[in-house]
């Protein structure tokens, strides 16, 4: 009885500790959960509290400076700080805004999420538990989005009172009624989030390994996962992310496709002919769907100015990227300063030969110093940190991939290796689609980058455990007296 009480008490303590340590990750997936009427995300408050509490109790330190990817990251951080200070000195960058942008938005907002995973995994959580948590979290994000979307379609609007608690970043009344956005600020961000995770999802969901212990729950979870992911992606009604998801999938399955190319071409032709016949017979009007946006892009692909005016959403991004590129040309070495492009839109417009969209015209007419610009990792790094920052950041990502590849090659085939390979493919995906609408300070990305440290620590544990087992085997055979 006494032993049973101790076991129960230990289990309860472990459960409480696990919930406590995983709490920040819950908020990581609530990307639009902000303090109402402010620009302060709840996930930043949570990570600040937990990071301070946990870091002082951390006993499992690792010398990261011997790894190239971390050295390059440190050089990148140093460059952002020093180039920003130089821009302050020549009065291109406001000192107060420099402190806020560099030390709060960049270093605190991103580096804490980069380091936190390695503080708790694998010392408090095994890699398997982290895999389970991430896959279930992505699943819940999609299920929640589908629930809100369906409820609004059937006019069960009570769900919006719940949605208003978790999505406080902006007015989402339009999106929840017409497009699926889940916990994200807008549907496009959810589409990007799904595309980044597609390689990781394929690696785990299509593997033979169990995620949930109960075989029936595991079967249902794995069989329903991909349909739910792609239904969610379709209902974001974001054509560009649907195209990216198709390209990522084709790249992932390229070996299978090449091996069965004749069958796939045949099936593809059958689907195309069947779909075309159905649309003709039913007099389907493409202009009533979001696929009209793809048609508009194809019709105006040879004239960029016409494309911008015809497809305003894409046009905003093209013009914004052009402004950022113009700022990079003006400050090719240092850039304009981290997150400072928004305060220098007028400079970027001087060499702009593209028409402005209605949204940009409206923003410029407010005479505000801060103009919201669309961005992406590639264009932001060029405009904000210049050629040096651009090179350092992409080198950091490449060395993360190299390090993962090195670790992966030394591990046996199991779910951990699939997960590591999935993260590697996801980081490659981030690089390839970084030219479009993936925010450079999206905390989830920095969480993924930080998993590289977890993999290093995981490999060390595997290696140490292997050495111990080998010693025990040798002793048991009588070779060591």
C-alpha cells in the first residue's frame, strides 16, 4: 500500500511537471492570441515567465559554440545589433525603435523560442513525446478551424464568442464566415503554416510507427490526418499555398512518382477529363469561387502592372517586395534596420515603377509614419539587414540542415529518425518558399530551428546509452572481471 501511494504521488508530480513545461508550446500554436487592443502576444509573456524560471534551474548545459550553425547565428545576431547601431548613428533608425525592434522583436521574440525546446527535450521529455505533442497540436489547429468554419456556415454563431477569446489580433469576422483561419491572424498564414509542416507530417503519418498507444485511436488519428490537413488547406481559399502544397508533395514523393510515372499520368488524365466533363455538364461558374484568382493570375502573367491591379492581394505583396528591394539597393550592406522598412516606405517608393494597389494607397493617405508592408524571410532579410545579414541568415539555415543530416546518418531507423528527417525537410521547405509571405519573426519557425539542439542532445543520449549497454554485455559475457 505504501509503495503504491509513492508511485501514485510520483506519477502525479511528473504529470504536473509535464503540463507546466509544455504550457508555452500550447501558446505557440495560438498565434493570434494577443492582449486585446495591444500588439503584445500572450505567447511572448508566457515564454518570458517560463524561460526565466526554467533557465535558472537548468542543469543540462551544452557548449553550443563548437557547432557551426550556432556560431553563424551568433554572428547574425551581432550583425543585427551592430548594423542597427550604425544606422542609429547616421540617423536612419530611431534609437527607441532600434531598442524595441532588435532586442524585443528580434532577440527576445525569436531566440527564446529557439532555445526553449532544448531546455526541456530530451532531459524532461523524450523526442517521442515531443513528436506526439507537435502532431496532435497541428491536428487540433486544423480541427478547430474546421469547427469554426462549419458552425458559421450553418449559422451557429455562438462559436464566435469562443473564437473571439483566442483570436484577438484583428477583426476576423470576414474570415470566419468565408475562409478558414483557425488560430491564425489570416487564412494565408495558416496556409503557410501547413505547407511548412507538410514534409514533417508525411514522415510521421505515413510511417509504420505508432503515435498514440491505443491501436484504434492511433489508426483513426493517422487515417484522418492527411484528409483533415488538406481540407483545411483548401478551405483557407489561398490559391498560392494550395499550389505550394502540391509542389512540396510532388517533390516529397518524386521517387514514387518516377517509379510509377505511366500509371500516375493515366490517373491524372482521367481525373482532368472527368473534372472538365463535370464542369461543362453542370455549367460550373469558376468566377464564383476563389479559383478565379488563379485564372486572373494566368491571364495577366505577362504584364506585371495588369496583374497587380487585377489581383490586389497578390499585388500588395509584389509592390511591398519591390519597395523592400529598393530599400536594399539604397542600403546594400547594412539594410535599413530590423523592422525599419515600415518607417521608410516613402524612400522605397522613389524608384518604384509599379502601380499601387487600393490598400497601399489607403495606407499612404493616412500620413502615418509607419506603413504596414507585406514581407517574407527573403525580402525582409535583404531590406532590414542587407547583403551581410541575408548571407549570414541563410548560412545559418544551411548549417542547421547539414547538422541534422550528420545526426540523422548516425541513428537507427525509428520514429525519432523520421521526425528528425521531417524537420530537415521542413527547414529546406522554409528556404525554398522564403520568397513569399513567410514572416521572418514567426516564432514557430524559430522553434523548429531550435530543435536542432534537441537532436544533438538526443544523439548524445543514444550514444551514451549504447556505450552503457555494450559495457554491460561485455561484463555479462565474462570478458571484464
